[in-house]
C-alpha cells in the first residue's frame, strides 16, 4: 500500500514539474465516478443524437449512422472540479470541429454558444469556440473499449488538456456532458445544470474557476 502511495506521489510531482497539474488538483490513477441523478439504461435500437438550433439544417443520427461519421482518437489529461486529475487518457469518438469542417454540421453565422443536452434533461453549456477545439470530443470509446455506463455510455462530451497545454483552452470535466443526446447551437449563452447551481461558467482549471458567487455555494 505504501509503495502505491509513494509511486502516485512521485508521478504527481513529475506532472507538476511539467506544468501539467492545475492548481488545487491531485493526481489519481483511478477514474472516479461522479454525476447527479440516476444512471440511464440505454437501448441503442432507439437511441438518437440531435443537432438543432442555429444550424442551416437540423440533423438526427441513429447509433449506426453516428458511428459512420469521421472518427478521431486523442490522448488528454482530465481535470475534475472535485480536485482530481487523471493523465494520458486515450479516447475515440467524433470531433465537432471535423463535422463542421466537412459540412456535416453548418452553424449559422450568429451561433456563438452550444448547449449539450443529455439524458433526464441534464445540460451544460460552452462557447462554440471551445467545442471547436481539438481537445473536445463526442466520445464513444475509452482506452480502446466502449465507454463504461457509469462514465457516460454510449456517448459523452469530453473536454481535456493536452500535455502541451498551450495548444488549446481547457475546462473542468463537467463541461462535457455524460449520456449525451444532442447539441443546441445558440446566439446567446444559457446556463446548464451545474452552472445554475453556482459552478463557474468558464470553468478553466488553470485559473481554478470552480465556483461563482450565489447558487448553492
């Protein structure tokens, strides 16, 4: 047990020295499960994914159609607002940037924000520019396997940090919604579940933007 503790601490010091550990965070080798509400049981025969709002054409893809979209594989560090960080995680899925670049999704010029709609009415919101970065993914696989149910199977939004964190702006992990069912493109921002409850709207882990004033905190 002590050997595991010392090994974890040594690795934590190494990523800290590489400027990969945000302030107030601790390294974990586990993958903690955190979410609000029940875990949905998904039937892929009836599952669909919707893109709507300020787009030239609304899209609805079933599971088979969604998995025929261009695929992307990335390795990122994850940072949770509850103060744990997990490093060098590998994910596969669909890049929103690629979908827009290749014309699968055509946002209208006035679209500036995106709301992620998940099971049970859960939402989280981001600026459009954030989900157009290479470190945001509509993820279906984690470490070569379908995402475990408790981590968002069959689809979750995922925001992380590259080893060279200067490559893209990041956010705490909650800014990617588990059990994702749709993206709504908007001209104005609309706070999601945790943002309405007092969590910071920008959620930059390097600025330690955990909570804002008001709400539950």
